[in-house]
C-alpha cells in the first residue's frame, strides 16, 4: 500500500481529498491499521483532524479498530 500511496502523491494526488466510505485517505489507512501509510500521509501534510466518513476522524477510526500503533502516531 505504501508504494501505491507514494505513486499517487508523486502524481499530484491531494493528500486531504474528501469522499468515500472513510472520508479521506488518512481515515482509511487508520481504520485498516496501515501504520506506514498513516506515517507517510502525515508527513505529506494530511489533516489529522479532518472530519467525515463512517468513523468521523482518523483517531476514532484507529481506536474503533484497535490499532494501537496508529493511535500513537496520530
């Protein structure tokens, strides 16, 4: 997943684009426990407090799914 995210960002994808089931890429990565993707998105300026999606925000997504390391990153 990290390589795909890097490619998309290198091609100009908006790290804070909104939409979909998870609300944004950071929330999706957080909900799925993809720690390295979360770190990459944060390093690229992802808004940790962005609202939307089924969980509301990235911290709620990671917490609800029990991803302790992602919670610590956030």
